[in-house]
C-alpha cells in the first residue's frame, strides 16, 4: 500500500511540474500492480475521490489557518493505515511534510521524501529575507524531518551531493524524472503553426516551453537570439508571461532593447495537442534555467526528437555525457555558441535529436522508474 502525499494536486491535464511527476509515477506503480493512491488537501473537493486513468486521487479538508500547507484530517487518516503502508511525500518547504513525518513516526510507517530540486543551495544562497527564512526552515524543520525518514529521493547525483552538503543523513536514492513518449504533430501541422506567425519552412525556429519565471533566464535566450545576427532564427516561447507579470514585462523590454521583436513569438499556454504542433514546428529546444531539478520540459523535448541545448543549471550533466543533449554555461554568449551549429546543419540537428530521444526512452521510462522506487520501498528501513 503506497500513498503519495502532495500539497497541491490539480486534475490530470492541468498538472504541471511536481504534480505531473506524482501523477505519472503513481500511475506507473499502479500499472505494475501496486496499491497506490494520491492524497492531497483541497478545501473545495474535501471528502471526495476522483479517478484519473484508474488512479485514485483522495481530497482531504485543509486546515483553516494554513490551508493546503496542512491537513489534520489527512494526518488522522494516516493513523488508519496498516504498518506495511508506505508514505511518499513531495515538496519540501511545506508543513504538510512535517505532519507526514510526525504521523509516520507515531504509527511506525516508512516515509520517503522527494524534494524535486527545492533544496538546491542556489535558491537560497543570498541574504534576502526569503533566503534566510528558507535556510532557517531547513535547519529547524526540513533537515530533522528528512533525517528521520526511510529515504530521500534525488533526481541527479548532483542533487544527492546537495543533500549531503545540507546535512541530510537519511539514505539517498538517485532516481531521475520520467517521461511518457511524446506525440509530435505532422509536418503539415508544424508548418501551419509557422504560417500563423509569418514563417515558412526555410526559417529556423528555437523553442522554449515552461513556466515563465526569473530562474528560467529567458532573457538569456532572447539575448542569444540577438547575438546570432539578423539572419538568425525565430523564437517560440510557450508559457504565460502574465503569471509573474513583472518578470513578463521585463522580458518584453528585453525583446525591444535587443531589436528582435519580429522574431520572438509568444505562444501562451499550450495544451498537449498544441504542444505537439510546436515540436513539429521547431528546430531546436533551448532551456537556460539557473536552477532546475530535472525539467520535464527538457525530457519531453528529447522524447519528441528535438535537439536540446541546456545550461548547466538545468542539471542534465549525465545526459550530456552520453551525447543526448548539448550542455553549455550560463549566459547569452554560451547559449548562442551552442545553438548555432544545430541551426546551421539540420541533418546534424536531427541526428542529435534522435540520440536524445533514444536516451529519454531508455533512461526515463516511467515503468523503469516505478520498478526502481518499488524496490527501494521494499528495501528501505527507518533511519534512526
């Protein structure tokens, strides 16, 4: 019996980031025969259970003062689980995980945690009030809770080392993010998207898909576009610049100051069908994040057969070492230098994309990762 516990869980098609990873991992474990559910606080749907691909999502009343950060009803339900149950909690800076840890200790259950890149020191290394609060929270609450657990999941060896640096002493298991094989639209659908933006088959197109937030460093991608010259490619940006409006406005200013407004195309939020067309319309995928656990957007682009350029902050070093993607340093100049050869030679770019696609399907298949986590659950023991 496995219960994935996450502080927020939107229905399938609307899930993103951590939510999507939880859905996919839990679904794959269920397909392998495990008794799996997702539990989450939700004031509007409390007391109900929904099913997505036969995976139960149970909603619990959230606490009046802390909302989705805590659910006393969920904690009470943990007490009814058999001693063989596994708790797998996601996210880090959230009191819900402390409730999971306390309930696991009280009732003798195994608890595992998945920080999903949230403990990257780059995210709280400065002296801002927000960073200071995070460091204090880790020292006072997160680290003791993790160290009492049966195990902690890291997405990469680098993240494992970050845990060790922060003083995590619980067993650490490196299990990457997974990916379902991605659908790519037809060539004609890709050309149709290009035509919507005034482009034809001869134009070169770079693609970014993801949340438009400062750590993604989209300004570096835009500046790289300008460094590639007047005959350089166009840039499709998929994501909403309105979610963090101040950052979105700064990107609009960057586009204007770089003189490439005619070559930057804002696609907005894309559903799966529209995303498939964007893959078909693009020549190379670019991600410039300064801190990323393991972006599903990168894995999806690899699965779609697009050649990928990612900065070191995306933490895809293992994939880069196999030739599955091109890794470069942070900054516009490094991005431009890494992207240019792929734009200049479409045949080489296609070959690069096929290597990445094979890597994504071999290393990041959800069934493979589900088997690994089930084995870890079975072998793990409470760390005292």
